C-alpha cells in the first residue's frame, strides 16, 4: 500500500493554506516531491480554474466536478473517491494515494479557488443523470 502519510501531509498543508489563504513555494515544493506529477497536474487544474462546486438549494447538496484532460469527473472529497480511471486502476490498487482530481479539489477548496454554481434542488436529478 502506498504511504497514507502523503495524504496526511496534503491534508495538513491544505488546513494551513485555508487559514492563510495562500500556498507557499515551500509547500508547493514539498507536495510536488511527495506526489509528483499528480500534484503538478492538480495545481495546474486549480490555476486554470477547472474546479467547480455545484451547490443545490435549499438542500445544501454539494457536487464537486473537476475538468480532466478528456472529460469531467465527479469527486467525493469526504469519501476520497473520484470517477476517473486513475482512481480505479491506481488508487484502489494501492499504487498511489490519490488521483490528481482529488488533489485538485482539496487544493481548490483550501485556496477558495473554484467556480461556484448555485442550482435549485429540482435540477439535481437531471444534473446527476448527465454525469
């Protein structure tokens, strides 16, 4: 199994980033060393504003969507789940702790650097069928 400590370090850094509302070069360098190209890809996705949070009212349901290289992926941050192939083949297989979509969601939320789309609950079923 891949080191769960990588995920722990990412979560700790994201908590600090959220408090300070910025990420330092030192934090970027550490995460890049630990997570490699997955972190680099995630940071690029965040910088390109390809992370979207759909919030449905009045229920408060939240759906995170990350624009990937070939399609969009739903991410469930609490469950640490992503619908991408990398998640199915490498994360579940224990070869890596997180796909870059999950990393991007965590970074985007910590930096508050994502698109926010508000929708009515009545559109939720249709929205989810399109996923």
